[in-house]
């Protein structure tokens, strides 16, 4: 699975890097120089294992935010949990692909309304490239609105929206519709509009310029929404034990150390840290071969060593809900 970082390249090319006087964290009232993070679990609602992993990471670990894949089969189970835990920081993981071989889902807007989002199996395209090649911006916007509508119909008001597999960053017109719906509905959207230090490091700095990303950040801010300074989206690449039998102790130590090493590179500002916490059972291997990776994320979130590192290094934890509350007070 490709990460959002791969597709941000198209957004971030050909623009000049500029220094910012203030981070968005400072604008939101955090202390100058503060490192503020959202520990965010993706892919909730995808499966039973995904739901249990997300809940465990939030209730017993350091994760504090998540987003839900509304077209997927286990969404009702998680929304029932949300109704019992209404303060959960839960957003929409806007889903425009269906990537697994035998476990798939279609668009909520329906094939007749978004025919270009559907492949030969009646599901969404398996990868970002195919969606970008076949779908129109109108299809994308219709599906975003349908996913938001299902959430609201179920009594789930999302605290934010983000993009599964980075599909909404694949084309400028897709990104435009994503931002449009967020600003119109006053729902914060995942978009790194600040210094983007970690993104630049992952993509590579040669020829990389950020003025456009920062301009989009300003547009979101001016629309009354909070903005990220950076995005940490590398944990899916920490996959040393893919398709191997490995103990939880080994997996936990490996993933925790990876998080700690990467956090040493955090810069001041608000950074969203993306992970995929899954309590894998024997069923999950029939969905995806990413089980070790996802279980490793869960184990890292439960590791006292990671919690201690965050505390000892004065890293501030926040949520999308809190960011929006802070932004609202500034209006």
C-alpha cells in the first residue's frame, strides 16, 4: 500500500519553501516551541479486528484519535461503540479505493451515481492510480458527501476527515473537492500546511517546494479550521517482519523503537501521527498480509516505554476535537 507521502509529491512540487514565523500550534495557543501530536489510528470499521485494535489502543494505550472507513462492513459495530463513548475523537477515513483481494466494498453513492469509481467486480478500484485514472472530481465529491451522509444518518458527527491511501491527494481536482467539503461543512481536514519537515524528509528535498501547501494551509485557517504543521506517515513502511512468525515481545520492541527514533525528528508544531492498530486474529490474514505491521502498531501504543518517552520529552498530546475547539475560540 502506498502512503499519503507518495501522493503529496504532486501537491508539493514546484513551489518555494518559506519559513513561517509561527507554527499553527502557537496560533492555537500552545506554548512557543511546543511539539504537539495527534496519535491517530486509521482504518477503523474495516474489520472486527480493526475495531478491537483501535479501541484497545485508545483505552489502554497512547493513541487518542481515529478515523472510520464508512463503506466497510464493520462500521455499525464501531458506531455503536461511539454512541457509548461520545467523547471519542473520531473522524472519517474517506475511502475511494478497495485494495484487498477477497475482502472488498463499493461506493456508498451507488454504481449508477459514480460509475467511474467502480471496477469489474463492482467494488472501488484497488489502487490510487486506477481511481485517479478513471474517476472524475464529481464522482469523488459525490462519494465524500455520501460517506459523510451515512455517518450523520447513523448519529456519528465526525471531528475531522482524512484520506485512505492518500487518494484525495492524487489529483489537484480531487484535493480541491476534499478541501471544499471540509470548509463548507466546517469539518477539519487532514492537510499539512505548515513546515512539513517530516514529509520533506520522507519524499526527499531535491526540488521540493512548499509554498502551495502553505497557501492551502492559510486557506483552511482563514475558513476557520485548524491546520497541521506536519504529518508523520511512515509507520506502515516499518515492516521488517512481514509474513513472518514473530512474538509479540519482538514486534513490540521493534515498533516502539521505530516510533521513538522517528519522534526525535519531530519539529515544533502540530503533527498528526498515522498508524494502523489491529488486534489480529486468524481471520485477518485472509484480508491482508499486513497483520504483523498493524499488530506491531497496537503493541507500540500499549508499550509503557513509548508513553514514558512522550512524557519525558514534554510532547503534548492533542486531538482534532481539541484543535477545533481552540480554533473556534479565536474567531
